[in-house]
């Protein structure tokens, strides 16, 4: 069987799996080839780059925590993160009894060119929002959301833009394309 490596722009509100409970939106709606599965997850409330493959050893290599593969996210937070908050993120914060590994966390100098989300994020007239770029080498459940909340700036929108060399690029929400393994690692 031919090995397949697929980049997918997962829309908001979809599970990163092919089955779900009645009424849940899943990957089964996007016409993927038979036998491919998500190599990692994005929670239902997150958007962006998801890799799918039928290459089991590759999937295991990608998901093994010891591999420390880089994943980059655009994160819209409530408020404007302080220098101290950014430094805390970079050093690692304790969430659920676990200290996160050091990461890269920077404020975006301008808002990224992303389409509005449907449904839109909550908007409070007196509370500004700001975009950040965070790069991790780990990926615990809802980690970015928990990290930003821990330093006082809750996540409003989360978009994964990169996994190692693979980038979301111009892929529109709900679209996917085949790539080679070497375009990812």
C-alpha cells in the first residue's frame, strides 16, 4: 500500500477523528482516502494544521514525546500579554501538576491575515485582544489554552500553523493536500 501524508486545515468545531457521537462533526465529512488517520490532535475548539497518514511508524515517530517535534500556533488571547507573562510562558508554567517545557512565545506585531471564525470569538468592548505566536515541542491536551490562562490571558482563538517543516500556508479551512514525508520532517 502506498504511504500517504496529508496536510489538512481542520475547521473550528470538528473532532480530529472519523467517528463521534450523534451530531458531532468529524473528519469523515472531508473525503479522505481510506486508511489514513490523524497523526496527533487538535481539540474541537481549535483550527489549523492536522496531519493524516497511513504510515504507522511515521505516526509513532511524530507523536513520540521524546522526538520533541516543533508545533507552532497563532493564539488570540484576551488582553495584552505583559513581558512577565511572556517570560513565564517561555520558561514553562505549571498546569495540572506538570511544568511545561520551555517554549517560544512572542507577540505578533500586527494581526495575522486570517479569516473570521464561524462562529465569531466572543468580543468585549472594554477588553482588547492580541495575537501571539507560540512554538512548543510537546503537546499535552489543551496545553496552549491552559498555559495562556495560567499567565492571565485566556485563549480566544487557536490556529496551528506549522508542524516541523509542514506549514498550513494557503490551505483554506476544510481543504487538504498530499505531501511527501520529507516535506514534514
